[in-house]
C-alpha cells in the first residue's frame, strides 16, 4: 500500500510540472506615445516600452481614424517603434504584445485628433486677470494661468504683453513665458518658465504646420490682425486669436 501511494503522488507532481512548463507569461507594452516622425510633416511615430514580463513574439499596431468604428491593423513588428503615414487622417492608436497565442493590449491609446478648447479671455500682463495660457500634456486641453505666480511656470506656454509698463499698448504680442521675468511689465517672478516659439500669422487653421526652424518659430509675435492664427512649438498647437 505504501509503494502504491508514493507512486501516485509522484505521478501527480510530475503532471503539474509539465503544465507549468507549457505556460507562456506575457504582458502589455507600456508608455505608448506618439510624436511627429522625421520622414515628413504628415507621418506619425508610435513608440513604446517592452512589457516587464519580457520580450513578446511580436508587437501589433492598430489605427482607428476619425469616423471609423473599428481599429485597422497597420503593422506587425519586433521593434519598439513604428512610423505610420495616416494620409492626412487623424485618429487613435493602440499597441498590443503577442506572447504565443495570447495578446496583451497597452493601457494608453494616444490620439492625433485635435482637441478644441473653448474661447477664453487673456489679460495683458499688467491688467487684472490671467495673462498666461498653456496646454495640458496629458489631455491636450488648455487653461489660463497667472503670470504672477511661480507655480504657474510648469503650465504656461505663452502670455500676452505690450512689452511696456502699464497695459495701454497699442501693440500687443504673444510671447514665450521665459521672457516674463525680464518683461518691462516687471511683475513675473524668476522661475523655470517654458521656452516657446511662434510662427508669423498663418492663412488658415487646417493647413500643415511649418517645419521647425529657429528662423521660423520666434520667441514672440505681434498680434497684427484679429483673428490671428499661428503655430506654437514645442507642443505644435495651433491657435486662433
């Protein structure tokens, strides 16, 4: 009886070990992000970090354009990035990692769909009210901020000024926040303000943004017409005044 019991126990343990050896443990890619690709102004680079569980057999990249109801596969790659040409269509990307027969979808699904922020009122630097304006890196939406507070430095991408004491103008400009502490308005505290560049006025909102060049994106632009459309970098947002 003892010999039979030992044999059965040994067989059971051996079976469990075999099942564990056949299992493939996987996980999703992390840190999925998008940015303009170097190939052209209309291509998108999608990149990500490998799962903590290890390197998958393959990554799957999908795209869902605006107005579409389902994702379309655009790439299978063993790399950690892929350049996609959406041919002018904006949409949402998702990335999956395949381990064996299982796929694991990344939590983040970055989007190229423009985000619209309702009209706001910005004050001149020396006027009452917020003169700073900036976009959220996570949501893409914008808010106004006070240029009088050091805590605003991490959020402001531009501000309104006439570059003189007071607020009477007559010429008003959109300026890079790092100008603030030396602005003749003399009210912005020293802090790590963003460095931003602006193009001259653009003809319309829906056109391609100019490629980045220090001679094209300047640290301030006079508002010469109303409305005034221009491109802003580093976040390459488009604005109308």
